[in-house]
């Protein structure tokens, strides 16, 4: 890698343009972001120094140092943390090293006022310096290296990296302030900002004036203090520090565990969904400390994957410091801590759901799909609690319903918990498979998250002795439930006309079956349709229709299996066709009708017709016959 002029990653250029030109109402947050990064650099070195003491030889006391030069209009933030080498400068300051970058850039609208809000959700870290600076210089030397480097940019698309000289390890960021940012040269202003945003940081932050240094923060780990000593504002700023987010925490929980093992935990649930929540590389944002020494923010097994939106700190007194992170992750004590922390978080969610249903509904909208991942796969000791936390839209209610509420309001004679899955809410609400259930007033859960097709089939024991049953599979078994009353209550579907006798459509079923051949698994009279002429149904032993579609999209199954075609004997079209068959009508017209019914059922299910040209020809023929006749 050669030193000299380089271009920012395209995403960084877009971000910098917005940051540099925005009228962000709280520009002082740049100082919080830079101090947070400096403290993280000190934390990382402190961990390495446990086994490589030579890295801090001659300078063992960590510190973040702030200084100003009013004549040159510069503000400097220095730390004696781990520092960076040339490659890390490019990686950390030339690109946005986050799996959520793509989603962030896609969300940018071009409207700077709206995009500033997105920046607040995404977090801008180092780049926030350009809110107040027209030029930024970064002088850095990695601990253990002899070489030092200077990174310089005006934030307009390019930056330079050149070799430099620096006496010790760490990073010095010098900001050449804009004319309208002179307030950040005032010691009193800087002191207020640090006290507001960074007082909780465990690394000393000092204001340096010549050889004189004055402490700006308390420099004690917030999570070790008594809850009674901590304000809501301090909790919020600590949340923003550990998460590098701009939103407020939706829920804060702070406790100390004592007994077989001891640890402090300060954990937060965010208000906003992170951009990278569903990215394959997404990890949790919980930092593991041992005796107030930062160990890692990527400890596999510290919290389960389905709580990866969790942010905060866990500080254990009993875990060993002198082992590798890999061995630490296999420590049985960590497994016990993980179980206890998970139980605590789920309990807090249960309380919130009970006390404030509306607030919990908003949380579920953001993170429900992730929580449901805990119901699928390996055995989970918290599965029952998770099931009680599930909230679902349904056919019978305006808002969300819990599984407990669903079971409590099941109709007499109803044995199963009925559900339907699909690509989105509109698709499942409009599915013809719901018609017979709505006519009976049977509530059906409407599920449109991809994980729904996996966690429900894995619940072999069901919920409170009731098995889950997809309305797109097998027989509907609706005859055991009485028809819905038409007066009062939620709006019901159209009642099914039972006047048409099975024998009246038996010849039509036989004709359709003969015409379609192996394109369908079977043709049956439907008990679930009231308005639609037909639908496709998965047989009892087959995959659910939407699950099969998902697996096919990911090439887990080769092709769509044949389905059962159900026809509605009370539909006018089916009655006409049955009458013509009974009257001896056969030939091309009936064959075309059979294929059109199959294609119609495919379209309703969101599937393409297998032969668009033949479909168009048949449709044209039918339309022509109707218009001419």
C-alpha cells in the first residue's frame, strides 16, 4: 500500500456530504463520538497489555486529552490507546466498516433534512468531526510499531496518508474548525459537553493547557455505581456511548448478580431497529468486561442470537483474565451468565408487555421477527417465555394478539390454532384460504416474516395443548365449528352455500382431474372457500405452500411440487361448468376452463403461470366468447 492521495468509499462520500452540509441541531455530539472512540482504543490496549506488558511500557496510565489553539482555531483530542497502522487507517477512516452500510445508503433519499435523521439512527462516529471542522488531521502510531502515519482530509471526497513521526503510541485528532464552530474553542463549553455526554466513561478525560491538566469526568465505570446515583440522562448517554447510536433506549435494566458468581450488567433495548439487524454478519453489541477491564464486544455465546439487538455491558468478577478470548467463550461460567441474562431480559419484556401493550407493540414491530428466531432450532430453555411474548396480527382484531389471548377466545369445537404465512400482510389478508374460516368466525393468525415458516412447524407440542394448523394445508375440518353469528362482533366473511350437493360436481371434478393430469396432485371439493372459485392446497404430508416457495427461492428444493386443486361448489362459475358437464358438454371449452382455474389459483398464491402464452390464448378465447355471445 503506497502513501499519498486516496479516494473515500462511495458510501463515505455520501455520508460526509450530508454531515458537512447539515444544520444538525446538536453539533456538540461530535465530541462525544470522538471521545467514545478514544476510550475504546484505550480499552482495547488495556486488554492486550494483560499478556503483552511491553505495549504500555513507560506510559501505563490511560488518558484522553483535549486541548485547543485559539490562534490556529484548532481543537485536538488525543489518546494513548492502541493506535492504528497504515492499513487500519484506510479500513477505519476510508470506509464504513459496518454490515449495515448498504441498507443505510439505500435509505438515503437525497433530502438532507430527512437524511440527517437517518444519520442519527446509523451513527457517524469519526465522521461527525466534519460537522464542525473544515479539515481534520489524524496522527497515529500503533502500540508496538515504530512507524507513525498522518491521515488528512477536508471531507470532500479524498484523503491523504503519509508517513510521520510520533513519540509514543496512540492517536491525535486535530480539527481545523469552521468559522461558525468557534464555541468549541472555549474551555467552559467543552467542559459542559464532556460532563453531559461522557462523564460515565471509565478513562480519565482531561483538558490540557500547557503542562496543566484538569479532569473533566468522574472516570468511574457507570455500571459499578448504585442505581440511585445515576440519572436517566446519564443512562441515555451511556447507551449512546456503547451503541454509537443517537436514539434513546427503549428499555434500561441495571443489576448486580451475587452468589455462585458475581457480575454487573447494564443493558439496553434500543428504540430504533438497526440497519444491519438481519445482516448475516450482525453481532450483538454487548461488551464483556472482567474486573472493569474490557475483553471483547464480540463474545460468542454471551447473549443468544435472537437478542442480538441488545446493547450494553456485562462486567464479571470471576472470569479469568489470563486466557484467550476463544477459551474464555468456552468457560461454563459464561454459559450460566448468558442464561441468567437472557432470563432477565425476557422477564423485563414480559413485564413491559403486560403494563404497556401499546409500547410493547411498537417494540415488537421492530424486533419481533428476531425474537421469534429463538423459537426455531436447538432446544431453548426460554421457549415458553418466548411463546408468551409473541404478538401476531389476525383476521379478527385490529391490533396484535398474543397466543394466550387467541387460545382464550377460540370458538367452541375448534381444536387447532390456525395460521397462514405469506410474503407480506396484504397477501395473507387477501388469501382465498381464509374465506371459510372467516365465515365461521374462526380467528386466523396472519404471519409474514420469513422465520414464521420455520418456527411454527418446529413446535411439535403446540401451545397449551393446541397444535398449529396452516389454513393452506390439508383438510380444513371446519364442520366441527358452528357458523358465526351475523350480528355484532368483528366483521365476518360470507357464509358458505351448502345447497350444491357433492354429486352435482363429481363429474366436473373427474373431468378436471383427467384434463390436468399430473399437473395437480388431486382435485377436491373445497370446504374452505366461500367467494373464490378455486385454490391450491398443500397435502397433509407436503410442505406448506409459502415454506416451499422460500426454499425454492434459496434453491433448497428443485421445483414446485404438485398441489391439490380445491374448487368451490357454490361459486357461479363452478355451477355453470358442472351443469355443462352434466349436460354432456365436453371438449376444448372444458379443458380450457380447467387450465384457467389452475392458473387462476397459481396467480392468487403469488405464483407465475407455467405457460403464459397458453394462458393468454385461453383467456382471450373466453373473453371473445363472452363478448360475442
